[in-house]
C-alpha cells in the first residue's frame, strides 16, 4: 500500500504482512478486519491515509478481477488500485501497469495519458 498525506504525496510503502498475518493462497490474500481497523485508526492519528493498493498478477493481464474489485482496502472515490504484471518480476514500463481509479459506478482503468498526468512516475530506468 502507498501511504501518504491528504495532498496525495506518497510518504511510505506498507506491506500486508507488516499489518497482520494475512490469509494468503497462491493467488490471493486477505487481511483480517481487526487489522484493517487498526491500520485506519493509526493512519487517522498520524493524519495519513492509504493512497493506493498495489498488487501483482501472475501473467501480463493487469485489469481488476471481480475479486480485486470487491476486496479493496478503501472504497473512497479516487482511490487507486495498481496492478503489476508477471508478479512484478520483470522489467516493466508504466504503460504495462494497470492503474484503476474508484468511481461512483465501480472502477475505471486510467489511460496512459491519464496515468502520466495523475501520477508522477520516474520510469527512466
């Protein structure tokens, strides 16, 4: 998870296993409700919030599955869900990543130009 200020600047990255023992399988993970509540209580005290959830898929498909759409850590409008291809184990370019934004009617994948406008990324490597 990208953790940041209300202005949208990422301040840290938090991994699921740092919050609690997640219930993971080869293709999914789930955080206990108690861990989610504790996370949000701590973030509120620190005046921070979860800006985006990042996860990987086993192949090059980077859209959100039905399970991804239903099991987000935040339901806030404008929340980002970012999907890296091939378990994130290959050289990647921003155009190969799925950036999805939470909207009133579900999720919408951002176009490449929207990603470059909305998210400042250094992909020069």
